[in-house]
C-alpha cells in the first residue's frame, strides 16, 4: 500500500525526533519539514500542509513546556490532531441499516473503479449478514453488465441487468422493485460513467436518481488524480446529492493522501477506501484509526473489525478472551496462522497493529508469506504441548530448538526466526492485556484507550 510509505516517512520523522536527547526548535523544525515533504509528495495541497505546520508550532510551544512533560508525546498528539483535521470529511448523509431496505446509487467516471466497488460494498455487507443485491444500470459501457454479473456470481450476490434494454432508468426501476419484493436490505444501483465530466453523464445520473429515489448516492473516485479530486468531487456534488464518497486504488498511487485530503476539503464524507483489485481489498474509512495507523500507532478498531471478519464465529469469544488475558502462546499463533491460510487477507489485520507494518504478509508477496507461515507451522508441529501452551519465552532453550529443527527437517536458524516472529507478535498482543472486550459500537472507545 503506497500510503504505507507516507505513513512510514511520517513515523520515521517522529521517531528521529524522539531519538534526540533534547527536543528544541531545530529538532522540531527538522521533524516538521520531513513531514511536510512527505505530505507534498503525496500531493496534499500546499496550503493545507503549511497551515498544519503553523498550527503545530502554535500548539507546541517548546519554551512553555515545563520540564518533565513528555514533549514527544505532545508533539505526536499535535501531529495526529492536525492530520485528522486535514482528513476529516464529516459524516455521510445517510447510513443504511441492516434489515431495513435501502437503495444506494453509485456514480463516478468511467474507470474510477465504480463497478468493482459496487461488488466490494455488497460483499462487505453480505459478510456481515446483510442481504445485498446489485442492479446494473450502466448501459453506456459495453461489458459493464457482464463484469457486474461475473463479480456478483462469484460473491453469490443476486443481480439484475439486461443485454437488450438500453434505457438505464427502466433497468434501475425494474431492478430496485424486484429486490424490494425479495426483501433485500441493500439494493445497490451501478450507473453509467463517462470518460470525463459531461452533461450527458450528469443528466443520466439525475434521471436514475429521480426514478429510484436512492437513500444514499455514493460517488466513487480514483485516488491517482491527487488534489484534482477537489474539483471532481465538487462537480459531482453540484449535480447530484452525493451523500458519501469511496476513494479507490489507494494501493497503487503515491497521491492517495492528496486525494483523501482534497475530498475532505469539499466536506464529502469518505466512507470506504479501495486498496486493491480483489473483493476484500476494501476498508472502512474512519479518520482517527486511519491516521493512527498512518503514524504507526495501530488501528485498534480496524483490528477488532477484522477479527470479527476473518476469525470463524465460534472461535471469536475464546480468542477475544485470550486477547484480554494478554498471554500469547505459540498455540494461539498456530491457530491464527491456520486462519490466515484459510482466509487469506489477514495481512490487512497485521498492518493494523502498532509497529507491525504488515511485515509478515507484505502486499504483493502473499505467496512467499504463505510459504513462510506453512514453514513456521511445520516447525510448530514438532513442538510439545508444553511448548505450545507456554507463554514463557525462557522455556525455549537451545536443546529444545535443536530438537524442533531436527523433527521438522529445518535449520535451527529458521526455528529461531519463527520464535522471533512469535516474540514480536506476543509483544503487540500483550498491549491488549486487561482490555474489556468491546461490543460492537464500542470500537472507537477501545481505539482511544489503546492510543492513550
Ligand atoms: P468503472 O469503469 O468505474 O466501473 O471501473 P471498474 O470497476 O471496471 O474498474 C476499473 C479498473 O480499476 C479495473 O481494472 C479494476 O480492477 C481496478 N480497480 C478498482 N478498484 C481498485 C482498487 O482499489 N485498487 C486497484 N489496484 N485497482 C482497482
């Protein structure tokens, strides 16, 4: 994920500042200059970056900070708050509710990722127990219906469309009616895009919107346009009642930060971001956890959300209980590796943990990472129950490691590497000790606790 580079540059700048024995004006300026450079490279508007720098300097008055104050923490918090301000787009005009029929219409330019995003949005909700359905009212682009049909079939989501009918309004109305009768609670209407903003596109959008009366209009845009997103989001907002935005291709472009901040500046709420071509490369966008993750402070609410998503339902209570106890054993690691291999995208889960930066499952190298996990599991298969259930790192002495290496046909160096990975995860895990297991809706409270 390219955003990880931006996050990496920012957290490195903060880290370097923290390493300084004394944090004075010069050290603070160096840190802020680094952050400014990183944000400008991400195509964040110059004015936003300059204001951010001024604000931080205003808040962090080094002379006023009494001795004993944790300057680093105060500066990090100021950077966090300012980034949240830049990226906070406000709340969507409407939030669909499970079990209550909502019609959601998708609009955007051709190639923005609109059709892909419709399916991702449907799939995301389906996994949470909703009954979504897809309507293809894109009669402009040849192949749009086939694409939607293919994606929908793969995800087992009902769909509606036509090869013959050329009137998008007719298809949209028929599709919405049909799925209302079938008691679907999330009816998603994919509309036509055009290569550029033009009158015909906006007119068609208005007609489909008038005929289907959507509860929410979602505007999909490609992040690669960076700060030009401001004009595009404004133009769509003026033509149709855009209630929320989804920014796609955050994985592939250095300008993602610029796009997000530009959309936020139009006060159009970003609700999800697309982070890849696959169906599950799709994430809720929530500004505080997002910035927290960007700064390497972890995204606890996203982490919990992913646990709910990827860990089988019957294993969740036990896993959450173990989380709150803070004892991470090799057996827990083994069980979670099994989930990783079954569910695939847990690299996303690891990237949400503070300091983890998805090292175990780097994007684009999933095959390699899976092989590594399988290797680790083979070694763990040669462990005794005592070793698997212990959370005492001292237990694993050299003779035990030798035995495991021999038993699994691996080198002792690899056993040590696996144990290092275990220690790294255990350290992260231990931070969750004593946590109250949050119920749904309490996630942000958890996030606050963890970042405190
Ligand atoms: P539409 O014309 O707006 O309906 O766009 P499509 O849904 O056909 O998407 C255009 C291209 O963008 C396709 O190749 C998609 O696979 C790709 N795409 C969509 N979303 C993402 C994303 O979040 N990341 C990446 N890397 N590619 C995406």
